[in-house]
C-alpha cells in the first residue's frame, strides 16, 4: 500500500502553523545530523519534546514530512526562476545576466539553507520522485526560457544539455558553500566566470 504523503490537515491557526514549521525544520536538522536511515517520527517527536501522537496530528508518517519539505524546496525554486524570467533579460548583456542568475539562486539557497538536506533525499526516495522531477523540470525549463530571451541563441542540442549542466554546477557549488565569507565569495565569483564562459561559447557557437 502506498504511503500517505499529505499532511493530516492544513493548520489554520498561527500556533499550529508554527508547530508544523518546527517539525519540518527539526526533520531537516536530523537529516543532516543522523541521516535518512536513522530518521524516524519517534526521533523527531523526541527532539521536539512532543508525543508521537501530536506529531501524527500534523503528519501521518516520515515520508509525509519529507514530501512537505520537498514541496517547500520546489516552491522556493519556482519563485526564483520566475523572478529571473520577470526581469528585462532581452536588454542584458551576458555578464549582468549571469550575475542576476547566480545572485538570485544564491539568495534562495541562503534564505532556505535549512531545506538543503532534503535535496539529495528527493533524488533517492521513490515516493518523492514526482516532486523531484518537477524540481528538475522547473530549473531546466526556467533556464531555457531565460536563455532564449538573451543574445545567446541557444541551439536545440544545447537546450538538452546546457541547462542540465549549468544546474548541476550551480547546485553543487551553492549547496557546498562553507559559510566562510572570503571562501564563499571566491566560489561565487568562480561560478559566475564559469557560467559566463559556457554561455559565451554557446553564443559564438564555438
């Protein structure tokens, strides 16, 4: 029987929403500290200092919590890609376009850093495959939309490869930022330079 992935109910009152958010954040913290295999609803409830019955009032099982976290990550990334495409990209040179893209993603990763542990989990849990596919499609299609509005003139072949490659590079670097200001600044600068080089090569069809 497939696992129930939706919440028990959608909390309406502020206190209930706050408790739900605390459950989600605690689960992400445990994902990072104990790992997926050791994560249980009993452990989450214990760390929250609530009963398992109280936890089940919000989520029926572990996978429902993970699904809610995945939805949050997808929602935030969708907002970023929409915000990038809402800009006057047609009027931009490649360098400011790359800066806009990287800075927008960087802000999302920083503001939602507590959600980062869910991203690799999305890729390996069958129950999360549909939402993981939606996440990848959101990023890749968002990049293609943006590229087609720039001076790049992306080819059909590049449209299949370039968004995927750029996403892989960007996510790897942003996911692994150390928190050290100088080190992170260098990583971001290197990422911008790399993406600019890739897009310039595509523009020149080299």
